[in-house]
């Protein structure tokens, strides 16, 4: 059913998403693992390691050996590690372990995204919401959900890499040039950087919207990968509801961030007290509490967002959900 034939009720979508999120706690697992919202505490800017050329410090062999000895004494390193060369097998094992864990996390995350689309649809229908059914739906649609994400991200990544490579070539040529056009070229490069960031950000938003709708076409309507993307594209440009829903959820995310910061605030107390008294147990407990609260907020937001997208899809894009069912 065309979206224009029925009045969009965004407030009802938000209200029903809140009801579903609070009522079906099992969805929190899927929201945490596959939700589109990241825990707010994971978004802090990372460190910027730079070499300013003024202060340099090189580790001497003796100092390096002392560090290894200290790590062995506290049990961080096994006693078989006597030199830095002995660390190579251990580092390889750690790298392989990290890669395996990352692969498993990716597999589970994609399955959780498909399961979340299925379960939120069942919840909005007042149907049966069970974790087993969610995982079955997620893994049975795994390749389609993966294919949607891969195909949508591919052009953005390719353009970003090509633009980045062109920028690097330009900067390298500028650095090796002593002619007059150096300053204009530098200014051009500095102008292109924010423009490139802006374009990639806009492309990322479009990909996100298309992906949310396409996943629901694949999971809920059993559409193929290419058909799901094509229908999502028509939904985005043919109906204003997709962009409005994204904008609404972006505004709601600010509220989730504020709530998360307020919820995490008490965990700062044991951290500060622990640092002041050198009680690292208190610091660890405070940090653990902050992490758990962050995970909970991320799970709630991921579930909430997925429910809103499913409501939009079922009520105003396909008409497979009634537009005004009674609240439970």
C-alpha cells in the first residue's frame, strides 16, 4: 500500500516502539548484538598518536629486558618468554584469536539483525516473541542480510578509497614540489578533505536508511538481495517517511545519550574514590558498572530503533501491519 494513502503517525510509532521495547525483554539481546545503535560510551574519540619530532625516547635492550622480567613476575607473561623474539608466537596467537573472535561477532551480529527484524514484526502483531524463532529467522536470512550490507557499502568504500588515494597523491606531489602552485594545491587539498568527509557522511546516512528498509524486505517479504535494495531505493525517494524516520531516530538518540550519561554518572564515584585511595578494586568495579550500563542503554536503543523501522515498513511501506492497532 502506498505510503501517501494513509496518514503517517510518527508519535504512534514511537509510542509502540517504547511499549514493545519495555515489554519484550528478550529483544534486548538482539538489540545489543545487532541493533543499529552503538553504546554511547563506545563513541569516545580515540587517541591521536603523533610524532612531533621534538621529544624522542628509544627503549634500550636493558630496559626492555627489565620490562619482560617484570611482566613474568606478575604472571602476565609465561616464564618461557625470555626475549622479545619469544613474543612472536604469542603475538601471532593473540592476533589469530582476535580475528576468530571478530569473525564470530560479525556472524552473530548479522544474524541478530535479521532476527530483530522478525521479532519486532511479531511483537507489533502481538504475536509470539521467542529467542529461538529470532535466531532461526536470523540465520536463515543471514546471507541476504550480509549481501545487502555488502552491496550497499561497496560503492561508498570504493569512492572513499579512490578519493583518499587521489588526495594522498596530490599531497605527495605538493610535498616534492618547489614551484609556485604549491600553496594553491595545498589549499585545494584542505578544501577537499572536509568536502569528502561531508559527502561520505551523507552517503553513510543514505546507506543506513536503505539498509534498514532492505533488510525488512528480505526478512519479512522474502525478497532477494537486489530486489530488496531496489525496493528500498524506491521507498526512500518515493516516500518522505524513510528520511523523516531516520531524522526522528537521530533526535531520539540524543535523548538516549543523555539518559545514558545520567545513568553512568554514579559509577564515576567509585572510580574517583578508588583512584584517590589507590584501591584498584573500586576502580575496576566502577568501570565494570559503567560498561554494563552502557551495554544496557545500547541494547534498549537498538531494540527501539529496530521496532520503529519495522513499524514504518509494515504500516506505511507495505501495509502488512495495521496502521492503528490498539495499544496493549
